[in-house]
């Protein structure tokens, strides 16, 4: 299989799996145990926590390990919203209209609990801090924005939005899932109260993630989402998954600037090949990262293209993997291109990773070109019959 869907998930790096296997088989004690082996695991857990914060320049944040970004997003948004309202600070939230389902669904739930949410659509394919400011009012408590969109690869101006959030609201949550793994996340350069990450997006296993938290208002303490044995400083109960935690932090440690450059080189090559074969396309979005590429083919239905690519052993996506199995039009494309229905049905997402090669790109482009030529041949034969 030629795998071009790294935004959906990444393979586990061999070095990461070796580290996990070592802990699973030889260092498996419960970190809450009082005997020596348990204390050793607790020490490793704390070391991993500190290393995570150092890797992200987040030494002043509290770091909590979770089952993934879905849990982290739920925990951060629910907790901060509920706490702010309990302090009579307000009940209004501003968020983008292009957030991941794990964020959108939480916001929708909060609306059933008496909160108001304003959803911002991009203007000329871009978001700005000014949009958040203009949408805010006296009772606005927090803002929500993703760092990199998972479908289009658009990079939001988190630095500017965060600086404004620090002045206008009480909390600011950032879903950084698609920004991690490419040396982009540096919390010393931005103002956020909470940030989520998921290991399986940067060559660690599925089922492990984290939440970084640093309130601007000391009264806005996190409330537990899960109750039980009081792990993670009493805020996230459940025996810590030490093997996966150590594996995830090691995966983040293995991130290199060359991963970004590799994707940039392959992205440039993809467009060179598409242009050389004169395949009509448009790239969706502006201010995009090189490793997530959303392409609109004006002559090809995404559903047909995905089937043909799959038959050729090439894995790509039509949008978020978390919406897989659904034929619904992407809410992201609707937000970016509300008046272009054809684009909603004729867009695919290609996402690149460490193991992607130019040969993979060639196979992708050649398959698209073959489908394009077959469609043109069919169209001409139909015209002759008419």
C-alpha cells in the first residue's frame, strides 16, 4: 500500500515501539505502588512529564497524560467553560467553524447547557485575531481555535489570536494535534491556557495524548473529567499508561526540522508533476503547511477518485478520518467555500510523512491522470454518439 493519509494517523516509529516493548515487558509495575519497582515507574513518569514540557518550551505549564486529544479537548473546554460560568464571568464562547469534531461536539453540548457559542467562518480563506475580538462581548469567557486545520492544512494565526485572547477573555484553548511532529509547537511564543496533543499523529501509538494547562486566572482551576484513584495530581484518574507515555514523549523527541523540509520537498514535487501533466486542480486554503494538501479536481468526483486510488493501492482521504464512513459534506469546506458546492464534492486530502517518497507521488499523480484521461475519452465518445 502507498500510504498518503498521515493526517489520519501515522505508523509507530520502530524506535518508539522498541521503547514501549521494553517498558511493557521489563518495567511494568504500577506507578502508584509503594515498592521499589513502582517508585521507579513513578520516577520515569515524572521524567517524561518534564521532558514533554521541555520539548514544547512549556516549562511553566502543568502537563497531564490522557487517552488522546479527544479527551484532552473535552476536558479543557468543559472544565474552563463550567468554571468560568460558576465564577459569574459569563457564558459566551467564540470558536472557529472549522474545528475538529472532538471540539465541535463539546461546544454543541455546552450549548445544550445554556452556553452561547459564536462560530467564525474564515474571511478570504483566512482567520484573524480581529474576528475573535469583534465577536466577543462582555460575557465572553473563552476562545477556541485549532493550530493547523486537519482537512486543509491551513495554519491559523495562533500567535496573534493568543495575544488578543490574553487581553479580552479568561481562557484560550488550542487543538495542536496537526501542528505537532514538525517542530512547530513552541509555547514560549504564544499565549494559551490549554493545549491538546495526540501521540498517533507523530509516530506514537493510538490511545495516548496530553493536555498542557496554565490558567491566566488562578481561580480557573481544572475540574476532573474522570473520577477514581486520583492519579495525575487528582485530576485524571486511571492507572497511567506508562509504556505509551514514555513512547509518546520519545516520539516527540525524535521530531526533527528535516521532517518539515522532507514534506516541503515532496509537496513541491507533487505540484510539479500535476502541472507537468496538465491535470486541472486547485489547492484549497491559504497559509498552508506542506504536509497536508487539500486538492479540488474540477473534473473528478472525490468519491470516484478515492475508489480508483484505493483499487490502485493508494490510501488518501476526502477529509477528516474522524468523519469516516459518512458521506456528509465537510463542514470545513463549507466554511471556507460556502458558495462552491462542486468543491465540496470534488476535493481529496493528501497528507505526507517521513516514509513518503517521490515514487509514491508519481504513482498518485499517474493514477489521477489515468482517471482523468478515461473520463475525457468517455466524454468524447458520448459526444460523437450525440
